[in-house]
C-alpha cells in the first residue's frame, strides 16, 4: 500500500504509535515546509507526518506555506494525504466533540498563495474541483471510524475563512445561509494544491466550539483546547485504524 501523508493541525503535534525512523529537512522552490517532515511506520504502512503550524513555533493559518508543505510531501512520494483541522460548528449536528469527514468546501480565504500555476508552464491548470475531497480516501476514513467504534458526521460543507480572528455572529449567519456546516481556517488552499499535484486528499475535522454567536458562553481558547485535547486522541485512534487496514 502506498505511503500516507498526514498534515496535523492545532492539537495534533505528533502521531502516537508512529515509530519515527527519520526526519526530512527539505527545501522546495516555494521555500521550506512548516517543519521537517517525520517519516515512520504504522504496521507496514509508511507514514509522513507534517505539523502545518510548525512546532514548537506556531505559524498562523494565513502565514502557512501551503505550497511548500504539499510540494515537499509530493517530493517524498506521498500521493495520499489526510489533513486534520480544528473547526467551529455551524449546523445543529456539528456539536463540540464531533468528528466530521467533509465532502464539500467553500473558500472564503484571500491573499494566500493558492496555486502552483505561476503561468510559466505554458498551459493553464484548471483542475476539476467539483468534489474537493477524494472519495476513496473519505470512504476509507469512514470505514476506519466504523471499525474503531468512533462516531462521526459522514459529510458536511467546510467553510474556510482567513482568520486568524474568529468570525462575527453575522458572518456565521451568512455562512449558514451559504450552506456551511463547519468553519475553519486551514482547509484551503491545502485541498486545492493537493489536487493540482494529483494527491488524493481528505480532511478530518474536529469540532472544538460552536461558531461565533451560536453558543451561550463566550468563545475562549482554553475551552477549545480542552475539547481539542480529547478529540485529538480520537483522531489518532482513527488514523491508526486507517493505517492498520
Ligand atoms: N472559526 C474558525 N476557525 C476555527 C473555529 C471557529 O469557530 N474553531 C476552530 N477553528
């Protein structure tokens, strides 16, 4: 089976159960990835792990070098990537503590380096992005969640905002009208860049709060972190099950 790349988000700094064999300190024509990429094995499967916010540095969502991250994984031979994202819940099923495997996204980000197409290839790169997440990888994640006895939402629309601030209540209401179920800051341009490189990409989203204006307590980082700590352990179990398939 081919190597799996895992791009960890907030709260997922490492993969327990991953015996790290080496670190790849790569440079790409877009610069260096967020941190050296760890290579290891889970069962017989080769795994490449990258923390997109860097570690111990914390690169904010709008400053992540998404192109370097995807290019470096591609250079290492990775053709399947699971991205882990912390998100806020918008629709009623998306309660804190829930895992979501989104099937659609809406991109509200701006000003990020969002394509490998700099015009120099002499041809235009209009990728088909009708279904932004890879169906085969999504189904493998759903199957792994079932086998591990982990509850999840099997679909959802992931709205990706610029950040780093959280949203206003009106922005969240507008996103709900647009059809967004969850809101996060790091899902794009990661998904589109993966598609440009021919990498099968899926996302596992951890709902860590109700989106702005939907809860009756103010949003606070410690509250999100506590839920994140618990959910990150569940995500690790999910990935281990996926890798041991
Ligand atoms: N909004 C945007 N990004 C997030 C949120 C949120 O409410 N929670 C975690 N990441």
